[in-house]
C-alpha cells in the first residue's frame, strides 16, 4: 500500500470521528435550546438575565414571585402588582407597547404573553432582542406550567418548581373539598362598568367557575368576553352573580345597576341576595392569584363544603 | 412675483420642510434624545442608538415619506384622469378594496411574507387592482365612458368593500388592534424591509406618470380633442388607472387606510405651481411625502400613546379641504 493511500485510509475515520464530535457538540448546544410557545427555538441563557422586560401584568407578577423583581427594567402600564412595580419604567400597554422604549432599555430578555399583538412582538424580535413568547392554554392547570416555563427561561428553575408545586397543592385542596358535589349552582359573571359584559366558554374565568363547582351560564358561547343580553339572564336564572370589580364602590355600583334592571328582580341570585364581589385585578390576569379567586368562588358557590351554612 | 420665482420658492420651501421633517423625526420619540446624542451616535455608533435612530425612527420616517408620496401621486393622477378635483384613491374604491384584501388575508392567517410584502400586503395589492379594474370595466360602455358613471361605480364598489371589511372585523372582535391599523393607518410597525419593498414601485410610478404627463395634459381638453391631437387616449387611460391603483395599494399595504392625503395635497400643489402635470406629479410626490412625515410626527408625539395616523390626516386635511371648497364658491 502506498503512502498517500494509507494516509487516506487513516484520514477517513479521523474525519468521521471529528464529524461525530462536532455533531455531539452541536446536539449538546441544542439541548440548551428551549422553544417558546410560538415554537421558535430560544437559546437558553447560561445564567439569570439581568435586564428583563415584561409585556404583561401576570408575567410581571410571576417574575416578582420568582425573586426577579430587581431585574425587571420594563413593565406595562397595567402592571400594578406587587406595589414595587410602581417605580419601573412603563413600556406602554398590553396591545400598544412601545418598541422604541423597549429597545432603549437594552434588555437581555423580553417576555411576551398572548394579548400582545404578534406583529409588535415580531418587530421587537427583529431588532435583535431575545423575545420569549408565552401562551399557556386557558385552563387553570396551565398556571403551574406557566411558572415553570418562566423559571426555565430565567434560570430560576428551583424557585419556580416550589411555586408551581404549591399552586398545584392549593388547586388540589379545592378539588378535594368539592369532591362528590351534587349540584352545580349556575353562575353569571359581570364585569363592572357599562353593559352586561361576561365571560364565555373560551375564557379561563369559565374554567375557574367550573373548577369552583359552578356552571357558567355563558359557557356555551365560544368567546372570551361577550356582551350579554338581559333576556338571557332572566331565562338562565343564575343562582349566583359574581361581579368583577376594582373596588368596593365599583362592586356596589354594579350590584345596584343589576338589581334595578327591569325584569331581573325575579332572578334567583337577586332574590336570594347572592351577588358577590370578586377582585377584578386578580381575576383578570392569568397569574398565581387566580388560585385565591378560585378558593373564594368555591366557598361562595358551596358554602356547605367550606364550613359555612349549608 | 413671477410664476417662475413662485415655483422656485415652492421647491425650496418643500425641500427645506422635508429635510427639517427628517431631522425632527430622528430627534423626537418616546425615548428622550438630544441633538448631542445624535452627533455622539454618528461619531461612535452603539447598538441601542443604532436601533432607535436607524432601525426605528429613520425607517419610519422614510416609509411615511414614501407612502405619502405614493398617495399624493395617486390622487394627482386620479384628479387629472377624472378631470375632477374631488377624485382620490378612496372615491375610486382602491383604498377600500385594498384594505378588504388585507383584512381577509389577516383573518385567513396568510401572514407569511413574499417579495418583501406581508401576506396582507400582497392581498391588498391584488384586491385593490381588482376593484379598480372592475370599476373600470363596469363603467366602460360601447367604446367610451362617462366620468360620472365611473365615479359613482367607484363609490358603490368602495362602499361594498368597506362594508365587507367591517363585517369581517366585526366577526373577529378580538382583533381590535388590527382593525384600527387597517381602518385608520399606522407606521408603528415600520421597517426598512417595507420601505425597500415599496421604494422601487413608488419610483416607477413617479417616472411612469411624469413620462406620460403630456398625455394627461391633453386629456384635460377632453378625450376627443386629446385623440385628435395624437394621444392614444384609451391606452393612456388604462396605464394611468393601473398606476394610481398600484400607488394607492402600496400605501394601504404597508400602513393601512390613510385618508385625505391623495385628496388635499395635489389640490394644494396645483394652486401653488399650476396645472402642468409634469410638475404637478413631481411636486405632489414631494409635498405628499413631507405632509405625511409631519402627520406621523404628530401621531407619535402628540399623546403618550400613539394615535392612528388617519386621525391626524383627517383632522388636518378635512378642514383644509372644506376651506378650498368654500373659497371656490
């Protein structure tokens, strides 16, 4: 065998080995990639990002719960929980965040949530910023997963697992208390303010009511928010009304408006006085406080199961 | 003051306003920047200021200018075409047709980009052209047409397209931000790729209309006279209609419906520099672009949240148009 040929036969396996090594290192790097909820690969940061922009109130809330409050440099004008968010730079609203402000904050992580217009999110991404988009389904079971996803992308997996476990435990406690209920009181949800706005079957509020042992009268409507008709409420005859309100005064105003509507005096919830206040701030965000809302709704729908009068 | 020096003043003032508008666009925005910041950036570029000055503000200013130029030129062509100063892309139905296409694409989920245009952009262009061709065919009778028939057909077709657009948007009540974008216009999502995609077409439209400007001058004398003077009237009319549809659809495709630019700017330019179409087309493009540049400055700086630009152009354009109408009487 001549020299060059031998060289070639020796080089073959070497090249192959080098290629395998390369493949191995590529797949090792790929293992550090996660995908966001749009299915786009996202290079996982080696350590916790230092400058995080949150594009939604529930995301802000969870970031603070993960102990990352000090690293959040931009929030929406709706981010008011916890109170420490007050001093953070506002990037605009949920549907109108300002791309220029976001870029000027020079973030190393931008977290978007459903409700942010996709085209704006894409615009931010094309400016070269690392954008992670979250869109967990509308079910309450998604809460734990949302926290874990956020923990993963911010490299606070440990804390996230603790919070997710506690959320799941509290959900299960409510499930256990409601085990074997025989009736599902009909519930109507009313958003404070003008018009009879309520939540349809596509909203997580619908899931909230079902999980709390009730039946949303608007569940059959496949939308998130709908303008309800007065005649329908009379026909549905709900046992309970939940008014999502920002303050006691908003709730009182909403209740007055409802009970004074012609024809509603005969509705069961109005006759029995079962009209209750729900904290709009907690109930309108897909965040950890939804579990508190769930516990309250369950106790109001099934007082007999929660130590109240049957 | 002679006519010629009046024209010189027009061009000088327009150019100055254009340049001043570009500088103002670079310096103003939700993030505070000073001229010193801009100078510092030009000497030693950094990624944050590169994004703010170049990718966001400059791209937006250039796109607003191009769209303004396209809309005003489209309006100038249509006003000559119909020998009627009330004509503009909206009256003929192009804008409504284009927005119907864009909204349809959005709701069907055609978001992918091709040739630098988004899915809605391509649909806007195709349906804008389709509706103006339909209007053209419907109003063409036995080898000739009446301008009144064409205008009324355009209004009817445009109203139908608008009604369909509203219906589609109403069906999908969760797409509020999109509805505002398509119905009232915005440059919030402006990008260099959009400016690069429409720039060649705007340039082509401008070159084509200037090249045929003399034929447009002849059309002002009436179709028979123009024909007798050697202008191929039918062919010229077809080319101008296609050009105006192309220009207006370009505008709608990248920034939604923006009203009054195509109506007011050519009108105003004609008063200042006279009716010769060669000058009118070039001047309308410059003035329209500059006009929209300033409207966008207002849209993004007037309030803490951005205003749709259609609100600004209507607020500035409609009273001016009413004033013109009143003065005429």
